[in-house]
C-alpha cells in the first residue's frame, strides 16, 4: 500500500516542483497530512502560535481600546479596532489641546504567543516595522514595546531578519537591506515543523513511493536521532543569543538547516563572565545557562534541550509540575531532595504535590522586556549555589577574550576565522571599549593579509574616518563598494568623509544613494537636509524635510527646521 497521505507519486512530484523556488519548504500543513496528531498538538504550543495575522476573530480576544502616555516624551499612544482591523496611533498635544502631530497605522501581524505577551507588526513600502505598543500578559495591559522606553522610534523600528527568522516560520527578508521583505513577506507565519526538521518536499516525494514500513533514507531530520550537540544547535539557533553573532561569508539566517553545525552558518560569542559579575541573564541564554548546571556537566554531553522539552507538546500551567517532575525523576529520586521533611511537605502543599522547577529553575524578570519573566535554565541545587569555576574559565588559549558557544569541532575551537573575529570585536567595541584595541590590532593584520575583502575595507574606511584621515577613508569605502554589495552604512560614511573635506555636493550624492537603499534611516535623511541647506538648495531641502517628516512625524526638531526651510524657500523666490 502506498503512503496514505499521498497515494500517487505524481502528487508528491507536483508538490516538490511547486516548492522548488522555496528551497524545498512546503509548510506545516503539508506535514499535517500524515502527522495530524503531532501537528494539532504542536499548533497549541507557544512556538506553533508564534505569529498570526490580525483577524476579526483574533481581535475579539484583545483588550481594546487602550491608551498609554509616555511621560518621558510627552506622547500618547492608542490601540483600537476599526472595521475588523487593528490600528495603533501616536500623537502629541500642545498645551491648548490642539494636535501637534498624529500618526496612525494598521497592524498586519501579531508576533508572540502571549506567554509573556505579544506585539504588532506593520508594513510600509515593503519594509516591516515593530509597533510602539505591545500587550504584556503578566500585567494584563498594553504598554510600550520592548526597547521603546529607551528610544523615540514611533512606527519606524525595522523588523530585522534576526528577529523574524526566530519569531516566524519562514520569512522572506531581502539580503543586504534593513527590514525589507519580499512578496509575500512570510511563506509561513508561525514557527512550523520544518524549522526543526528541515525542508519537507523531498521527504514527501520519497514517502509517496515507499511502501509502509520501508522508511530508510526518508530525507527528513529527526532531532532525536542526531548527536546531542547537533540537536542542541537547532534550539541554539534561536534560544542562544550570546553577546554577538557573526555570520559566515555569504550566509544568512535562512541558510541554517537542522542537522547542520550551527557554526557553519553563524558563530555565537559571549563575553567571559567575571567573579564580580557572574552571568545572570535568562533572556535567550538558555543553552549557556544549562551548561552551567551540575545536571548537564555530569551527563558528559548526553543531556540536552530535548531531554526535558518535547517541542510538540506544551503542558498547561496545571500540568507543568507533574510533567517536569517526571523528567527530573528519570535521573533523580524523591530522596534526592535535601530539604527537611517539614520543608518538603510545605513545598509539596504549596506547589501541587511537589514542583521541582519552582525551586531549582525559578522564573526571573527579564530586564530587557518590561513586565516579563523567563525560566532560569541553570538548574540550581540550592538558591545560593555558586557559579561553577567552568563559568569563569570558558575561554581557550587561542581565543582568550571571548567564549565561542557553538564551535564546530571542539578540538579546533580556537581556530576562529579572522574576519568573523574582526566583526565580533567591532560590534562589541561599541559598548565594551576593552575590545577596541583587539579590533584595531586585528584590522591592521587583515589590511595586509586580506585587503581585498569588503568587510576589511569598510572597517579601514571607518577607522580612518574616525581618525581624521578623510581622503584615505573615502578611498577605502569606495573600494568596499567596488568589491562588495552596496551598503547604506558605507554611503553614509562616504557622505560624512566628503562633508568633512568640504565637498557638500559629493556628500549629497552619497546620501541619496544610501537613502535609496535604506529609506527609513533617520540619520541619512537628516544629514541630507543639513547638506542641502549648506549648499543653499532650500527648495530641495524643503522636499527632503517633508519626506523626512512624512516618515518621522514625531521629530520636533525637524518640524521646526521645516518651518525655517519654508520661510527660506519663500524668501528665495
């Protein structure tokens, strides 16, 4: 008997042909034809509900309308439903009650399953943006989205590939852009089967022509059958952020496939903790925290994420104690608990007849996200347990100042590619000045050993720009554009260097090229206005200002500049 879901191989061949342009990804619904029970169970988990379109049905469950005032910025934000669609609005009122500005946008997608909360995503000119308000489940209210308490983003904070690739099933970001997506923006909205099992088209084709019971070489990845380190790396691709991630040349988030070594696509580095500042973040540091536990270290690498987590099933709050207690009891016994009998009885009474994780993996607030908490994956024997010495000695001789969390080959884990290390040092040095010296030293070496790489030329250009050698900076930056893909940031640096040399016209040309690549970059657009005014091109400056405020209406400084430009333009006539 042929496989029941696809009785004829022609059906499978047609499906494989239709999905060839999607690199073999078919979507979870195709998997559900044969794996209905697992698909149904997974669809109820947080991952299976990670993203969805805002529909009238979804809107009916939200607390609407709502309004939030940001006292720091003196701004009002509101979220409301109209004609079966969800909208958010930002506005500012003058002392007499009149509106200074108002900006309203429809939200297309809900991102987040609601465990801690969810946010909204909007689309403008094929670019996806985060909405300024999110809903926080623990607090039961709408408030500023993560990060908005520190910046004035409005509706202009792009959703980068780094975010969408972990919060959705199959996004289609355009390479070398800042938040631009193809059409459609998502091939699959929620995280799905293929995120952990790999593309399914070839599997379906083969299963269609195989006889039941003869399932050798079925062209699909089952994490249970992988070595534990490779199974962990599937989870690490999203659940281990590190302090900096560096993608291999030509690679992007879309290139990782389950079963691969993660380091073939991206290297994940962490700043080594110190005794005075041990690691204490639970936000997307799950794998690293697990490796600090005695459970993991004593398992000799046999313990992993799927030891305790079945991605297909998410227990309810009531089911959590029994579900995870059963996992703990595969290695421990009731006698493992060292608490006094009376303390144990009180704990059992308070936590539904015992709850191992409530004591040994307590939830802690996520500093990066307001009103949210996360489970601490460093499994503690006691609340006051000291960090293991391994946590403070995670570096190696070949890389003494960073921990490489996902080395492909532990025997050669100190052999980090110089280009990857340069990018890691460069990104870290922005907030950790102690890495600046290593960055500059490595850049000097690469200037000799690998001068014809765009990453090196971009770095050399920025070094000379900050060092005041503007002409040399221009030469490096132009070289970078000649050998690599166009980058808005490179054009921005070119414009800066040209301006400092007094070449405002060249600066304008470079800025316009950068804006063409990244039309929602406020720095580039502001710089363009400044340069046009310097050239006394007031009419052009007026157009640039109007375009800027159309995209960034919340900018009070530029609103005043617009009024000035209008006066100058009128006088010039």
